[in-house]
C-alpha cells in the first residue's frame, strides 16, 4: 500500500524531492517497502527530476 501511494505521488510530481527521499528512507528502514521497491521509486524520482530539468531548460 505505501509503495503504491508513494509511486502515485511521485508520478503526479506533487512532492519536494528531499522530503520524499527522506520518507522513502524511513519506509525502507521500517520494512514498509522492499529494497527493490525503494530502488524503483528512487529511480522514478530521478527520471522525473531529469525530465523536469530538461523542460525548464527548454523554456
């Protein structure tokens, strides 16, 4: 459930990067998400951040 919620928030782009990273760290440490899910969510954030930076540089 936490994994799905985090994934939806990240896909929406409605988050602050460092805050979400901290939450993912806590969820991993608390065994609320697996290391595989953690890696996937971090990669998703990195990809979204790169896309946002590319869009901003074009404008």
